[in-house]
C-alpha cells in the first residue's frame, strides 16, 4: 500500500542523513540535478523504459521515444528554465533558485502556464500522441496541479518544491506499480526513494526549508500524483 512507500522513504531519509557527509557543494549539486522541473523528464524516462504500456508508448520505436522524451524535456524543463533565467536577468528575481518567498509568485505562475500549455499540447494537439498516449497529458496535468499547489501555498508559506516534485514522482511510480501490478517499477521505486532521502537531506543541510515545509511538500506531491493515477489510469 501507499503507506509502505512513505515508510520506505522515511527509512531512506534517515539512511541518507546518517551515511552521507553532506557539504554545501554536494547538497547544491543534488538540488540542481534533481530540480523539481527536471523530475518530470526523469519520470517519463523511467516509464518509457520500464513500463511503456502504462503510458501508451509501447508501439513507438526507440528513435521516436527519444524524440518524444526530448520534446517533453524542452517543454517541461528548458522552456520554464529560460523564463526564470529571463526574470533573473531583468532583476525580477535575485537567483535562479528562487529561494526568496516573495520572489516565487511570478516565476511559479509562469511555470504553471507553460505546464498547462504542455498538457494541452500533448493531450489535444499532437497527433497521434494525444490518441495513442493520453496518459502523457494526464501526468503533465498532475504536475501542473502540483505546481499550482506549491504556488498557492507559497503566497504565505515557503513549501518545498523539491519535496513536492520528488513526492509526486514517488507517488506516481508507487500507485502505478500497485494499480497495474507492474513489478518492473519496483527497482526504479527503490532508487527513487534513496534519491529522495539524499535530496531532502540536502535541502535541510542548505537551510532552504524546515522539516515541516519538506514534509508538507512531499505529502502534497504524493496526494496529487495518487489522485491522478486513481482517476485517470
């Protein structure tokens, strides 16, 4: 059940805290490599490789899969990253990390719009992807809702976007595994749990968030992705 995945994450989190001598550089690398926006591409890559049937891409040849993943990467990471970079150059935000709560609103709103457009693109405009693999737009829609939750909460409290992203990834993999009995996803789930422990430890080490902000973000990600699987898969 889902609570087992959460329990496993807690064990992973504790393991990460005790066994990794985090310094600022390692913590920063973890935060960048597993940035919330790029987690969407990682999730699609895992599903394309280990459970293509679940996302409707089993009929796609390898070059087509690569092109599709690249298109998703451009829409869900490169495009919003360029917008955030533009905001920094314009002086709207002080850093690309958007650590200041007051600076979060406009970049996050821009990311929501980009993700919503990507959801519409893959769900209704791109043929034959929208017909053969509507699951892609469902996942993108879930990611958009997660961004919306983070944005709304960020109006008054600094919820962890990293925790929301990794929580959503874990929730999606876990629920797909249980709902469809996909044993191939067990290995990726375990690896993702370990990464989550290290990533959330890194966010704490950098004093980017409090434990409460990380917990609420992680729980929000799990809830949104679980509901996505429940209603659309």
